[in-house]
């Protein structure tokens, strides 16, 4: 399996996504509904990037499993 031609897409900033989600939970715990609402919208905007990252990792997992099968003779 070869990587797709062309420039690699810029990966999602998973640290920033995680920080936004943590900030959302903390705002909810504090009862800061205004901030929580804003962060909830930002977290919702992160969903497509998270889906793409999950898809990318799943493709890598499959590639690794196929290569492991090949080198161990289980293919």
C-alpha cells in the first residue's frame, strides 16, 4: 500500500481539540454556561477532524496488520 500522491494533509491539532474538550467539561463543572455553550460549538466543529484522524489511524492499523501477517507468514 502506497501513500496517496501529492502533499500530505495537515493533521488535526489533537492537543488543541483535547484542550477544548477539557475546557468545556471544566466550564460545565463551574456552572459557566456561556463559556460552555461557546466551547460546545467549538467541540462540535472538531468532529470532522476527529473522524478523519480515526479513519487515518484505522488505515494505518490495517496496513500494519497486513504487513505483520506478511512477515510472519500468516497471509
